[in-house]
C-alpha cells in the first residue's frame, strides 16, 4: 500500500509541439527537449502539492495545480527569474514550484510560481521566460506507468471491470479480482490521446460499448487532479462511473464520479496440483484443500513477493493468507507473519513451495495441503498459473517488447508495445501470440512471431513487479543493448527481468 503521507504523484513524459520529450541529461544535469521516445531520462515524477485552506481545491482548478517535477536522476526542475532552467536541486527551492494549467485539447502548461513565466522551448534551448502561453509552451502528458493496471472510481469507490456477458465496463467491484479487472491504458502518440483496453482485447467507446478497433470514439483527452485521472471524449463529455455502465457524461467539469485512480496490478495466480489437476481453494475454514475442478474467486490468489528475500505469499480475495499451521497443515490465516512466506523453487513450468527449514508443501490423497520433509516429488509439485494477464505487455529497462517494423522479429527496446495474448496449456506452459502468430525461436535463438502452432515457454516471478521467461531451448530471454531479444541466458539470475 502506498504511503498516504506522501503527496500524490504520477510519472509522466512531457511532449512539446515539435514531438520531442523533455529530457534530464546526467551531464551537468542539463534539461533539453530532444528525446524522440519515452525512456528513463524522459520520465518526470509530477508531485502534486496539497491544496491549502477552504475552497483551495476549486481555486486550484482556476489558477493551476501546484507541483514539483522530479527527474529520473532524483533532481528537481527549477527556473530562476531570468528564465534559466536547471535540474540539479536535491530538494526543491522556491523556483521549483510550478502551476499545472490544463486546456480543452488535453495539453498542459507549466508556469513557474516564482517568476510567473511559462516553461517552453525546443532542442537544447529549454527556457522558462514566456509571459503568455503559445503552442511552444504547451506540453502533452504521456503517462509512464506500466500500461496494465486497475482503475478505481473515486465517487463509487469501486473498481472498473469488463463485463463480458453484457459487453460493457462497470465500476462495481470492491476488489480488482481476476482478469476482467485489468485495464490496459493505450497512449496514441499521433493523437496524444488515451484508450482503455479490456483483457479480452476490446476498447471502451464513449457510448459505453466495447469496440474491436481504435477510432475517435475510443480515444480520450487526459485531465489530472492530483494523482487522479479524468478522460474526456471528442465532444467534451467525461467518462463516468455514476451509471450502471462506464460511458461519457455531459458535465461542466469533472466531479468525483469522473475521476479514477490508476493503480498497479499485482500478479494473480492459481495453484493447480501437477498430478491430479485440482486447484487450491481458500474457502472459509481452517485447513486448505486442493479439490476444486474449476477457477472462481476462491481459487485465485494475489501473489506478493518480498524483493529482498525473494519469498512469496498468497493472499485470497477475502484478505487471508495461505500459511503453515501448528500441526504442519496449510491453513487460511489473517496474520501476516513468517508462516505465510514460501520460497518458490522452479522446475520448468512446475513449482514447489518450500519453507525455511527445507520442508515442502505436498498434497494428501484427499486434497489437504501439508508440509512434508522428503525431497520433492510429483505430489509436491504445482502449476503456478498467471490468470490476470490475458494481454501480456513486457517492458524492460531498454523499452517494450514489440515487433520490429516490417519483420516477424520481436525486439526488446521498442518505444511502444505489442501486447501478446497469453494462453496456458493443460500442462502449464505459456503460449504467446502476437499479430496472429505464435512466439517461437529461430535457429539462432531469436524470438520470432512467425508460427501457426504454439511453442512452450514458462515464466518465473523474480520480484514484486518483474518476471523472467524461459524458452523452449531451456535458456532464458535476454534483451541486449541494441534491442536483440533472444534465448541465451543459462539461469534466471542472468536473464532480463520484465515488468508485466
């Protein structure tokens, strides 16, 4: 859970009228506008300052929202009275406070509160000296979070989900549970607008319907209030959660029902026994059994990893955890103590759950889970299946995984992603499909999207936000400096971690 004492913030790229990103360079902490794609140097953390006094929120809408801009080098953007822009302050001084003003076309301006001048410029001539706003002082916001997330409606305090039965999106869930609660945010670089993909691959249109293709009806301008988002259609109406279905609503200005919080989406998984094919179920009661034949909410767990110890715990939709009880059986508990942490030991697509003393979780013939001391066999092996990423978007420090233009080769440094459809085989392997072709390896180990039949990949979780992929040749995927994506690492520690 985020620290509520910190000011709300959003990571964003800032694009000027010349289609270049504002960039923070490590050399002398220079600020330029030369970036052609959104990389780490082009990401700015917008830290919104709290409103002050009664009526301050309404006044902020008129006069602009006060914020600081923190670069990826952990330095604050600032401007002096002469318009000189710097980014070398480790703590924000008076010239580091800006007013964010928003315009009907979705663009914003940044006015230094100290000098009352506006930030603008191009190439290596970024200044904060303009007294009025022209197109040269307007910026488009490119949100820099991973595109997969959850959307919480501020008014209803409910999460958005895709209702496949009715073909609409709704804000009606207390918890973002299962694949239908994952929303993929699409940024259209040409239009500088946003679309919302469902896990089934449909886009939310202004009238509330789900459509298969991008169109003016599925793209929205972005507005911010603190760390919250509002999305406005071409007719000036806002997406709202106030009705049964999410669609646009005519209002002079967005209220609580029109603002959404974009939250990260943690992995949600099922545990299926390798031999019997039964799913671990967390129904009310003390002991845990693997006796379910199908997947519902009680068979889905949120996978939480400790980035230091690399151990994992499994949280159910009721908020309880899988844990080892006093009699060595696996139970459901609300206590978040050392008994809920397991080490994941991977064997191809299978996994075992091991405690610190070396004992492992096994399945009795009646389905009950308990700890056993002996070496792992089939009764101790599970399939750990990722269920809330029907559209998998992989991102490393180099960029997104996507098709190199004009080829069937997947590269790992693309500025925009190509989402891969993830399906799972009966024996737990992952099959990835993009542009109607399955992932495969060529003779040199390069990852291609060229086959009509699937190849068996497997994934391993290595941190709270990252995974690695093992290819059919038993090697792990690596992204090289030039973007080459190939299966060449001998172990998980040498593989490229992907945010997903």
